[in-house]
């Protein structure tokens, strides 16, 4: 049965479940664009650190394909499509998590989202730990059947689309120098359709829904 929480109580509940779980444990945090996944994951990491629980955080976004990668999907107008599971180096991401689960440290890539380009294969060091937090658009569907006998806590950030859109406008105008209207058009014509197909179905798989 799915449990629903506000942000603060959801944070406490996910931490409680992680502490009580058989280790290693995977915490999967999925949700739509600008739903609050990264913020929730970082606050969870801080919370666990404060109570003495070692943990690792591995975001999905550094594993994007480059804009010029021949395997990167494109939309009907020929534009790069970064809102589908095929836009990521999935095998590389899964391998990194698999290494963490057996106690091996990893580096995740350094990726420049403003250029849609990987700068280095060796970005930030992630040390193996008993609690592994992963966050990204598709991490529940991408990982849920990849690790036998590993306990998982599946979290979905259930945030209103209008809230997500306003956050995305604020982020993208600053990061990419585009107009609010361009962000709005992209969100409505490309992001939302992809999310309905690939992101939202993860909601019914989650154990915990967080109001983002």
C-alpha cells in the first residue's frame, strides 16, 4: 500500500525505513522534471549523515548521452530528446550502482547540462556505503528489477505540473539564457508527453509518495 507524506514527514519516514532495512539498501527517488527529486535526495543524505548513517548519492543526470551521440533520440522535428530513458547511458549507470552494492567506490561522470556534453568520465567520487540513494526521472523503472535480493525503498515525488513548470522556467532561464515562453513551450509539447509515458507510471510502483 502506498503511503503519502508531506516533504518533512516523508523525509523522516524514508530515513526510518532505510535505517531499519537489511543492508545494503537502495533508495530509488523518481518523479517529473523539477518535481524536487534532487532536493529531496540531498536533504535525505544530510539527514542520514546527521544521525550517523553512512550513505552514497548517485544522480542519474550525469549519465546523459552527449547531444551529438548517434544513439540520442530525436523528436519528430529533429530536436534532441532528453526526456526519455533512452537518453541515458543506462548500462553504465547500473554498473556503477552494482559496484557500490558490492563495496567498490566509483566516480560518476562530469556532465555539462548547458552544453549537453560529458566533460570527463571521472567526475565526483562516490564511496560505497550501506545506504545508496539514487535519484532521477526513471530510476524506479530502470532499476527495480536489476538487483535480486537487494532491499529497495521506492519514492515518487508527486508534484503539481504547474509548480514544476514554474521551477523549470526559473532554472532554465538562468542556466540556458532562454525565454520563459521557450521553456513553457518545451515543457508542454515535449516534457509533459514524455513524462506521461515514462515517468508517471512509476507512481503506482512507489511505496512512498511525497508532495513535492
